[in-house]
C-alpha cells in the first residue's frame, strides 16, 4: 500500500478527519492505486456515512432555457433536441410522486428549466407541494434554479424538505461553463436554502475539462457551505453542443472522484446521478465501494437512465435489500 494512502487509513481508523493536504497528492497515484483509494473511501463511508437511499426526479418544465450552460440540452443556445413544455399539471406530478413512493424512493425532485421560476409557476409549485405532501409519503426536493430568500422560505412552508442547486464546477472553471448568470448567484441560492431550514443538495458535473485542483476547489467550497448531500454527475456530451466532441471520463477517474468526495465529506450523502451508467458501465457496482450512499434512479432531465428494476437488481446483487421495494 502506498504510504500516502496508508496515512489516510490511519486517520480513518483513529476517527480523525482527513485534511485536504493529505488528499492533494492522490491524483498522481491514479489509476495504479485506485483499489487502495476505494478501500480508504469505503472504510470512511462505513464509519461515517448515512444509510443507502434512492431518489428520483421529474422534468416538470422542460426546454427553451435562455441560459447558456454549455453542458445542458435544454439551453436554447445550442439547438438541442430536449422536449419543450410548460409546467406540468399538479395531477401529473402527484402520479409521479405516487409511482416513486411505491418504488421505495426517499425523495422526489421537481425540476424546472430556466434561471428561476415565474411568480405564477412558483405559486403553482408550492400548491403542488402541499397537495403531494398531504397524500404521498415521499420527501420533496425543489430544483428550480436561482432562489431568493422569501422563495426558499415559501418552499419550506409548502412541504419541501430539500433544495437542489448544483454549483456545477469550481469557481475558477465556471466562466468556461456558463456566462449568463454568475457563480455568486449560485452560491447565494445555496445559502438562502440553508437559512430557510431546507436540506441542501449541491454538487456538480465532472468531466467538463476541469483539473483535479479545481475538483478539490469545488469540494472545499461545498465543505464551507455545509451542504447536506452532494450529487455527482458525469458529462454526457450533447450532439451539436459545445462539449459534443469531449472525450468521456474513464470509469476509474469517475470512481476516484466519488472516493475523494467521500474522504472530504465523511458524513454527507454522496449521490451518484446523471451519466453513471454511461461512464461507469461494467464498473457501476463499484460506486458504492467508492463511498456513494445514494442513487438517483429512473430517467434524468433529458436523458434516459436505468429503470427501477435495473437498480433494484443491482442493489439486491450487492445484498442491499431494503432500498427499493
């Protein structure tokens, strides 16, 4: 075992936090020492992480987004083929919540395209939250773009327990990813959600051309913001989009990203989300060995994921019986 990773194990077994300085040399050891890194992250997850769980999302308002996020199929800037439709009616969202609850999912995320919802859409979303929470035993997560403090408070009062808002990447990399809204506004939304008493789910997309130093930069800011869970997405290039010719991230690198996030955030939920099946492929089951304790199952915003039955079979094969019923 490499002496750097041996030192990590010593800290983990002694119950000590792992300093950033001890993690910085790890990328230079990859992929040769990946198995040892996964063992360290797995030990950290076993000692500190919460129980396994699954969540799902519904694309409640799709397409025609004026923002220029270079990875997104819903941006009107890149001629993507994402479907375009207004906010879905309450009964449609209720049926999806019932379906998710029946499948044993813990959270349902209601996601809308655009920088932030219109006043009319926001009011309808809050009414829908009340309606669902009165009828379905599932926790609700709002992913609505930028939020003001009063909106975050209104979501909490409407029965939402969680707010999802990715920072996407490190501040130093952000200008190459989006120019139509600022990184500062993204960070403010996370802070507003925390102040409202919402559980905050915030992470990013990996494989955008960022360096390992920028991945550590993002992870450090998530520590500073004290987010509750970290969704990990991997870039799936959009045909015709700015990243169309971007090479996919190797599976070993994706596993290393998950492992390093676990080591930096011992007690937070690490949720493996978009791009996991395409990037990890035959290594998909190793995401749990790398330290993930959450799984986004079903379809994503504009791309197909694996059906519930696939993820149920995966979890059952690993001896995890009670996540998806």
